C-alpha cells in the first residue's frame, strides 16, 4: 500500500478494489482496449512518470496502485509523493514500470481517480488554512458522488479536514423537514431518543434562536446552526455556552469561512468540498523501454 504523510487513516483496501474494478469494467466494456491490444504485445514493457501540473495536496494513490495491479501483477510503482503531501507543478509523484498495454489501458481510470481525489484534498486544505487560527474544524457532508463517498471522504482527510457522518445510520441528524413532519423540535427529539440507545449521538438543525432555545432543554450532542449570519452565530454560541457541540453550515465558501470560524463554532460543514472541487491537472508520461 502507498504511504501517507499524515496520521489520517487510509481508505479500506477492499472498498478501493471494488470501485477500481467497477471503473475498469466501465472503461473496458465487453471487448477490452481494442486500440492498445491491436498495436502492442504482452512482452513490451514501458515506464511512466506521474507528474503534477498544478499546486495541490495529493490524495488517491491507493486507487492508482489498485488500477494497475488489477490489470497485471507485473506493475511496479515507486512513490515520490504520498497522500497528504503538497504538490507543485512538475513534481514527480510516482514512476510506474509495467507492460505497455497495462499502462495505456489503465491510464485514464488511474488519472480520473487521482485527479478527482487530489482536487478534493486540495480544496479542503484551502479551507483548513483559512481557519487555522481558530478552534473550528472543517468537515464534509453527504453531498458526494454516488458510489464514491468513502473515497471522497478519504480525500477530505488527506487535505486536513474531518468527516461528518458517512451514512444515515451513523448518527441521528434531525433536520428541518423532520421537524416539520414531526410537529416540532420537542416531539422530534423525544421520539428519536425513545427509539435509539445511549450510544447513538443526536444532532438537531436549527435556523433561529427560538428553535435553539427549545433544544437547550434537551440532552442532545450537537446543534447545527443553519444559514445563520455571523452575528447570529455569535449569539447562538454564547447561548449554548459549551452545552452542545456547535456546527455551522450553509453559505460557507472560501470568502466567508474565516468570519464563520471566528464566531466560536466548533465545526463548519462544507458540501462544496466534495460536490464542487475542481479536478487537479495531473499527467502520465509514458516511454517504451523494451
């Protein structure tokens, strides 16, 4: 497994293999790479250099490794950069030695994964740096690409962010629509507590101070302060006074995140980390050696 340059945990290999196999099936179709297979034989070996073309934070090396190893066990990858490392234009990320057919067939899938995940890590790192002088932490949301949530959330960790819940069964998050259908915050919280054990955390979304005051009479874990301007966030944080973890969400971007963090909130959730990150420009230069 490629190394990481931080304490964040790697993506589970079993899940990496599964999504890589699905991506290769999608690309290969029923007949395989008919272009490459027509031109090259199995004995021709090549080397490839994976380079950065932009500044960023690397993420997704496991997916590159899995792509080439699924195509042949004859792939040798040597990493100069590791997930979590900073990249500059022209940096050599890795060198790969493998059959030419493997390099050409796996190139697009490998770069798709690496560019997308490195883009997420790079954007996350920009947010993290903006608020580094505060206690707030940047976290992701469930606004992820279907089938790639674990990968995209891994990239957030590589960029220095943290993960919100992965799935609906991770924790209770009572949102505005739950409250509306339940007939109010009190009823929603009480029913959620009755139906779940002591190990399950409860978070409640509020968008007014009056709603927040309703929460204060309940034993919950987190309050999500939704779409509140900075002055209202400050008031909410003061009112909570450490009773709950304070999460801010809505209207968060690179221009607003610093002011939001300075209100004293603990967590800032940002959907844009995964749904709007730009793919980082990376290249794979291939040479035939035998």
